[in-house]
C-alpha cells in the first residue's frame, strides 16, 4: 500500500503586491475617508481585488496595524485620531453665532486628545433643508475638513439623520444654595411645584436667577430628582426675559446665521429696467398701507377706484400690492434656508422674532411712503354685487402714497381727517370704503363663519412689565383690509391652479363627525337644534350664533362652536377652507412673515414668466408637501409660544394681588376642574375640582360642566363666576383660583352616575369648606 506523501514545510514569505493593489498611502487614505465603516470586503470591492490579492491585502493591513497607523473596532477599520467621514455625534451647544456644535460620541480623549468640535449643517434634499436637530440630539453626520490659514482644521458635518432625540430637557430658573449647587424651579405650568435638585458638580457655573435647561439624571424613591445643567440661557432678571423663556422652551430660532445676514447686507434695492425684467412702473398709483400703529413691517398696500366700464356699472377695480420678497430671497440661498427653518415670524408683547433679517423685512421690503419698492400686485375687477369678475397679476415698482394706521384711516372716514389723511380722503380713502361696501355684499352672501371672540392686547411699561390689557375696537378699517387680502389670496390660488403650477394651500377642514355629535348634544341642553346633515356649512353655525347674540349664552356658544372646529394648516393637497367658505385659498399677502406666502409668490413668478427667481422647476410635490408640514408645525409652535408668554406676563402682573377677588367666566371644563378667564385682564387660571365644595362633582361632557352628584349644583362652560386668587407662579405663567360664587342648579336632570369624573377626595369631610371662602354667606 502506497504511503501518503509527507507535506512539504510551508515557507513564510511576504506575498508580492500584484498589479492594481493599493499602496500603503492609498489604503490609509481610503480607510480614513470611510472611517468607522469599512472592512476588508469594502476595500476589496473598491479596488477590484480577487482572491490572491486579498491575501496580500490582509498582510498589508496587519502591517499597518502593527505600526499603529490603523485600528480595528467591531470588525471595522479606522485611522486613529482622524474624524470619520460619517460619524455618530451629539449636539452639545450653540456657538456665539447661534450655530449648533456637535462632538463625536465614540471618541477616546486619552488616546487622541480633545474631541473635535463639528459645525452642524442641515442636510439638503434638492433645494430643501433637511432635519433640524436640537441640543442633546444624537445625529448621523457626514463630515468635511476645511483647512484654515493658520494650519488648523475646521470640521463641519451635514445632518444625514437624527438618530435619537434628546432626552427630555426641563427649562427653569436656577436657585443657588450655600453648597454651590441649587434647585431648579420649572417654567412649565404642568410641573409647577416640582423642583429638581442640582448638585454642585452638575451646576455648570449657573448663577442665581439664570434660565437654564437641565436633564434629569437620577430619580429617587424619596426626595427630589437629581438634574444636570445642560445649557445656560441667560438671567431671568434681564430685559425681555419672559419671551426668552418661550423662545428656548419651544426651540424657536432667534439668532440669524452669519451666511443669512451676509446675504441680507449684500442685497441691493431692486430697480426697473434690464433685459429680462418684467417689472411694470406703477409708481403713480396712490397705493396706501393701513396697519396697526405699532407695526414693525408694512408689506401690503391697497387702492380702489370705480370701474368706468359701462358693462360693469357700480363695480370697482381693486389693487392689492405685496412686497416682492422673492426678489431678495432666492430659492436655496442662506436666507431661504433660514426662512424655512423659522417658518414664520413670532410676535411677543416685548419683541418680534422675525422670519427674515431686518435689512429685508424692515428696509428693502417695507413699503415705506414715497420710496420706490418692488411688489407683486393683483388687480381685481369686482361687480356691483361684490363678486370678482376677473383678475391679473403683475410684478411692479410702486411708491406708497402714505402709511396709515387703522384708527387714523377710520377717523378720516368718520369725519376727523388729519394732515396726512385729509389730502387722501376723496381720491383714496372714500373709494376704498365704497369698494369694501360692495365686496361685503359677496362676503355676506358667502356667509363665512362669524365667531365673536374678542382679542386682547397687552400694553407694556418701559420696564417690560404689564401696564394694562385692552380689547382693541374692531373697525371697518380692519375688516376692509382683511377682506381685500382674502380676495387677493383667492386670486393667487385660482391663477396657479389655472396654470397647473404646484403650490401650498391654506386649508381648513370641516368639523369631524365626532365633534359635530358632541356639539349637537351640547346645543340640545340649550334647546337649540342642529340638524343632522351630511354636508356642514358655516351658515348653519352662523344661524345658531345669531339666535344667542346679545344674550348671556353668546360667549358660551361661541366658545363651544370654536372648539368644534378643525385647525387650519398648510397642505399640498387642496380640501378647501371651511371657515371662510372658500373652495380654494392660498396665503399670498405676507411673504415677509410667512414662508407659505413666499412659496406662492415664487409659484406665480414661475407660472406667469415674471422672472428667473420663481419656484424651481425641480421642486417636487413631495418636497412641497414636506414644506407644508414643516411650516404648519412652525405656526403651531409660534402660537403656543405667544400664548405662554402672555400667560407669564399676566401672572407676573397679578402676583402682587394675592387674595384679591375678580369676576370672570368659565373658559374650560375638565374632570380635574375649571379654567377661568378674568374679565379685566383676560388672565387664565385653574380651579381644582377638589376645592369646589362639599359634594362629589362629576364631569358631564355633553353639558361641558361639572355637576354635584347630590346637590345638583352645576358649573358650566361660559358661566359667569367670581373667584379669589390664591396662588401665582409667574415663571410658569400659572394662576390658581378658588370659587366664591354659587353655581347653577340643574332642574329635572339625572343626578349623575356615581363616581364618574369624580375629583380625588373620597369623603366629603376631606374637602375644604367653600362656605368659609364665600365669607360664610350660606
């Protein structure tokens, strides 16, 4: 039998580098450019290596590793000390210019020194900004190195994806203790009374009275949770601190990026002329602006004249001119990205956070009197019945004849002209009012939703505290401008639909079936019938409002009908505007303060061939749909921030009136208690159900009321009440009242299901005695 041959000893030899295999320098550079995300398979595929080449590659990688030129982690290769091309990072702070700064998460400082600071840039999809991270977020960044003149390297990172949102941060006021640490007093009214402990090591040099954001790091079975300061935002004692709370609590961008400011500063006034300029000269048309007296920007102007066409007897030619923001804010520019990130301007009693820098909003695009300004204008012909017959859009150069306030213009019409309005009365103002009277006919026939909900305005003292709260009178001047703007917005939507140009609509859905059912049940308790129909129209609500107009029920019914309505928003798909009773509607009239209007301006420029700065042809429906979603969210964010700031200002104003009694109205009813709005200031406060009296109170959803199970005493939405202020938390904007007036008695009503919506007290003797609060009047 033949013996098997003895295997020859294997020779240890370094394999030769075949042709095409990368050099050591090429290999190191490739690994560095894919740091943290490359292995032998990726290298072989990139250089087209076969089986024999891979043997040589393996030896080269071992040699580079032995020399410390590359490292290995989780079966991936990297260059030590180099920032990977794609890196997981945490957004840690903002720099002095307001830019977000990130640091790589997996970084060995002992081996490679301090982690590099990465300037965060938003992702770009087409011409749209991508996800916007916040401090504390974990993000995937595509990094770049930018060599500086002094030899240092600056790192930037483009956001590819937000991997993990920051753990919930709490905003509050830091109160220092003797040990160097302190406590946090939260600013959110939902956390009122829930302080957090901040040890000295976690205080981050926060000073007494600083507004800080903290992260809860430990919860304890007993005692207060432990928190760590993540960011110092400034002192609460400084000017405008109240609105600063809302700005940071809601993440509202308030510092313009340097690139956006540079673009704004470099902008030059638009002029007439030029080979491709389609701008018309309308400087002789006496357009006027009519705004609030404290308006910061003036972006719309109006004009009206009787139509001399014999076929349109009694009709008018209306002109609405809007600042041409698109002439200065080009698609994809730094200004455009900034405007999209903000979505809209945010208005606080003590400041405005604008969508665009002042160079644009208060200078180049502000329709100042007797100064040339570019504008987008719509000329509308309306008939004697107030209905629009036709319209046309124009890109113009205009010159405002005057800047008027609502009160000033109304006073002139009412027979009290001044030096400014006197010369304009016959030729400009009276034709405007005559045109409005005509247009109002069509509005009344259309019958949009007519809710009577007075808006309060806070007037501040020079030191930023509340002086008084007023309800501005609703003048015909307000209604005139409002109706002209609505007509212009409708015309914009109609033109873009006719030209098959994509746009962002302003839409408002009809009330849901569930809300209509709840409203119908509530109205039945008032002996008001709301018919069951498949199609709901605003006129049906207006009929109900007219029935209760001037009665004690009017505020209640207005509030309940308001709560039955859907929320208006921006959308790429059009489903109409229920509240205005319009089939198509698009915001066109305020591009200085709303990004939606700027999109519509660009769409009109593109559709009508009015310039090269219109909506890009590459803009897809998906991108417009995402823009609509983003600016709808920005609008809701602004509304919440404005409302909370007003609450805090009024709470500061009332904090010195502890124990005072006020008259008001129940503005909300929940199982937990009653929300009350005071008559004089419009301040909102809460009455816990546990303090209502010696009875069990249940929540009757159909009546929007809390009803005592045994007494039948009812506290209903819209009821007049008298309350006493017992607690104020100015930083949180929260007030707590105690009820000192009697409720209504339910007659012929079923005493509710036992325990339904009951407050937290189990036994009557555990409840505070309300008789004492009323001065023992029982």
